[in-house]
């Protein structure tokens, strides 16, 4: 007896009548079901799902291949954030589909999947990401009625060893930071000062435009990020918001705006001259220059996220309460900062930012002309912040 296959089908539009149809094959013939008139294809796809489920419900052997299920998942449940979408697509294309793509979803078993993951030349963290994605695919199959919702997800039994081990984050002392800064040219120097003074992620830093600066009230709005030269939402809802700008940090922005050729409100703050200002400078170039500066300074290889860890370390060194640190780091959960709970007020956040900025600019003063305030801050700074 010929084996029946899961009818993925397709949704097509009749251009003459503007009517959507669901087409599939059964008994060697093409058939179609009228769905109706819809404004978008997305609406038609949603209307087609009950039809697809009904057609396949009477056939126990008609379970979709993982490759087909992945296409369905992308249309209905794929996350919207660009970094997540790109990562999911990469893991599926490079790892999951070559091994499991032509296997029905119901044939997945924990032991073979776990052994396969252990054999991949990937870090435990990456293995966990792939396992979680496969688990989401199975959850989707249950949600869509393809597999029984009462069954246990077999991927939940897959365990990855050493997945909780993390490298100790690197933080820079004031002296180390100053050495690195000495090997950076503009605009990388100003970018690095901004990042370490505000704890900005590199993607958030690159996503800044001049319109995001409130010069009158000394505030900076973080509203978006740049990922692979595409505009995207911030990492979390809490990542968006307004940050206080110390006078010294504000002066860095003023100095850079005076010399850059891209200074309009809609211009990128760190616009790329090679792209004629249409895009900010690329992250790979920023990272390479920053990493090279760390090596030349004798500090060692560095990633740009070191600046965010340094910001957290310096806040701790100046006695900033943990609840204030959470707000300034813009973490959605205080446990991400340090498993302590509390509340803050804006003036304490502003005070903490100014203390961290003082650490930056007391050290940079010899290069730009130390002010009386800078000398006074240096004498009051006290000991060097400890590394985390």
C-alpha cells in the first residue's frame, strides 16, 4: 500500500477573482479548497490551517517531515527580532536539517538527538540553543494539532553537559581602559567613551542618531539597535529608555558633532563615510579596531561587551546600590545584575552615572587638557576600581 504523506499544501491567490485557495494532492490528483477573500496572504494562511489539519487528521501516518514543519513554523511562530531569526535559520540550515530534515517529527527520540548534539563541534551553549529550537518545533507540532498535545515533548529529555559553565566576564581597570583608549582614533575613541560611560551595548551604540540627544536636558534616548546593518528593536523592552548624560559625556558628543560631516538630526551619530552616511560604521570594523587596540596596549584581546562589564564593575566600585545598577544596565530582571531586589529614584541614577563618568575623564584629561574639575575629581577618585 502506498504510504500517505502529510499534506503541507500551498495557499494561492486567483488574480481574476481575488480569491484565495488551499491546494494539495490526494490520490495522485491535485485538489483545492476555497478559502475566501482576504486582504493579506498572512490572513489566508491562518484560514488555511484548519483546512490543512482537517485533511490530515484522518491519516495517522501523515506526519510532516521536520523540513516541512520548519517551513510552517517560520510562517506562523518565528520570532520577530532579527538576531533571533537569523540565528534560528543558521542553526536549522547548517545543523538540524542536514541530519533530521527528512525525518518525521514523531520519529525524534531523545537518545539519538543527544548523541548527535554531543558529536557537534560546537560549544555547550550552542548545543543548548539547537536543542531548544528542536524542542520549539515539537511544541509547534502539538500546538498545530499535528501531534497529540498530551504527549511529552521528547526533546525535553535531552541533556547537555557543562551548559551552565560561563567564562568569567572581563572588566578593565581605569589604567587598562586608558591604555586601550590611547590606541583608538576618532570616532572609535568617542564611541568607546560613550559605551563605557553609559553601559551601552555595541548594537545600541551604532543605532544612535543625533535626534536621540536631548541637548537641553542632557539626556540620551535609546530606541533601537543596529544588527548586521539593519535597524531592529532593542534587545528587551527595558533596554529602551532615556539615560542621563554627564556634562563631560555631553561634551564628547558636542566635539564629535563639530567635526563629523554627518551632523543632521536624522544622521547616524557614527555614520560610515564609505557608505556616504546612509549606514553607521559596521560592527565588525569597530570590534576589530577595539580588539587590536587591546592587544597593542598590552591588555590582551577584547570584545566590545567588555565595556558593558566594565561599566557594571565601575558602578560597583563607586558604591552604586544594586537596584540602581539594574536600572542603569537596563536589565529586565534584577537577578541578571545581582540577585538582589530594590527600588531607585532618578537623581541616584544620575549621581551614579556622573561618578562613573568621572573615572573616565580624570584619566583622559592629559590628552584633552585637564580642567580644574577634572583634577579635583582625580584627587577624589581614590582607589582604582577592582576588576570583576
